[in-house]
C-alpha cells in the first residue's frame, strides 16, 4: 500500500459582500497532488477584521483536515506525517504557531484554540504561502485572467498529463486509482 500526504490551502476574502459585509472562506484539500475537496461559502457572521475572517477560514481548514484524515483512516489508507496547512495571512500563521499566546476576543479564541490543538497533537503543520501561490484564492476572489489561469493550470496539468481526470482501474475502482493503490 502506498502512503499519501494531505495538503490544505485556506484563505478568506474580508467583507467582500458589499450588502452584508460577510467574508468568504475558501479551502482546497489535496490528496497527494490531486485536489479532492474544495469549499467556498460566506462566513456565518460578520467579522471586524481580516484576522478574524482568516482565523475562521483556518478553523474550517482544520475541520476539513480532520474529516479527510478520518475518512482515509476508515478506508485503511496510511497518511504520511503531518498535514500541511498553508495560508497567506502571516498574523494567523504566527499566532497559531506560538505556544502560550492568548487572544482577547472569545469568538476568535475558539477558532484559534482549535487550530492550536491540532498543531499540538501533531496533526497539522501551519505554513505561510504568498497570495500568488495560494490555490484557495480561486474560491475567494474574483481573479484577473493571468492569475486565475496560472493557478488553474497548476491545478489541472502536470508533466504526466491532466491531473483532474480520473479513470477507473480494471476492477472499476476509482478511489484506488486516486490513491495509487
């Protein structure tokens, strides 16, 4: 059985809805190099800062990680090490990586502690990624042509051909093909 790694990209677009001022969260979960799950929706509450919107996106990313790891575990798939979570807000990445830091706002602190808990349990490893390289931007922002095409090209094509098209193996098993089993 092959081992597989999980990578998650998360982002939030602060107050992008001009009527309700709600932020939009975007998450893309990769199994190996294949995008397997994506999530894009308005956040349930209005946030007062970019930090608040980004930390909620981080919490939803952690929930996606836990769900994906559990499903793979139930299927008997072994996961390589920690799940890498990448976001482009340096404040969220640094604050959630520093042990002992406490936040003053309770609604942000709950999301913060959920992320910290998974980091302390060695489930995730947070990392910073430049906005130009963050695939979750596809879910949260109206991107111009070159940036959108660059991110989509990276997602869909590899040197081996098209990544997004999955053909079943001789037994009709598409999941085994995805996971390389």
